[in-house]
């Protein structure tokens, strides 16, 4: 078998090294680049020159991602916060909770109570054994109980009876009931 080292011709190697270049000459390279520019009808640009809109693309992409994220967060359903619920065995809390509900809902309940109180028959009397024997605190507790039970017309009747029994009845009412009492016709 012949090895490659046996067939080496020094003259042939010298010619190959002299005429084998991997890059075209600068004249040929310039002619190719000029022909390419003519083909696409453009002029040569410097390597650092970019179009202005290309400089803003990263910022525009970040703004788009931010807007989409905020939009998705806005439409996601928020689950109720169950950690803030306070459970108490205290009867004081049990009595105050409906009063708090009444304060927040009085704007909704008061007009309906006023309309229903006006529709109630005039002959209907509040359920009481002896109206004159009841103290203002008893009246207030009865009115609150009726409001807690969503019986606004009956509560309005109790308020009317309270006003009939005491000339200064509205002065005895606590702040949360005074706002509601202003909506009840005298």
C-alpha cells in the first residue's frame, strides 16, 4: 500500500499554495457587494446605523407585556378573604353585628321602609302590652330587633308609636337609628 507521503511533489505543492486563497480579491468582493445593492435598489449603510423603530422595540415589548399582565390581574376573580372573619361567642358582638349591617345597608333599607310604612294600614297597632310603661331603651331594642329581622314596616310603626309616647323620642335614638328615623314619616 502506498502512503500519502510517497507521492509528494514539491513543485505542485508550491503552485497550490500560491494560487489557493480562501477569500476573493478586494476588487471581486466590491463588485459582488455593488451588484447586490443594485439588485435590491439600496445604498450601503454603516454597520452601526439602525432604523429608529428598532431602538424602541424592546421598550414596546416590555410595555405590552406589562399592560397584558395588569389587564389579566384586573379580570381575575378575587376570592373572598376568609382570614379576616372574626368568630366570637360574646353576645355583645352578636348584638352589634346586625347594627353594623344596618348602618351599611340603611341607604338601601330606609327608602323601602318608608314606602312600606306609608302603605301599612293606619289601624295596625304595634304589639305592646302597655305603651306608657316602656322605657326609651325598650323601644330602641324593639326597633333594632325588627330591623335585624328585616321587618322595616313594623320597625317604622314602632318608631311612630315611640314618637307618640315620647315627645323627644328622636333625641333618645342612637346615631345609627337617627339616620334611619329621618326617613320615616312623622
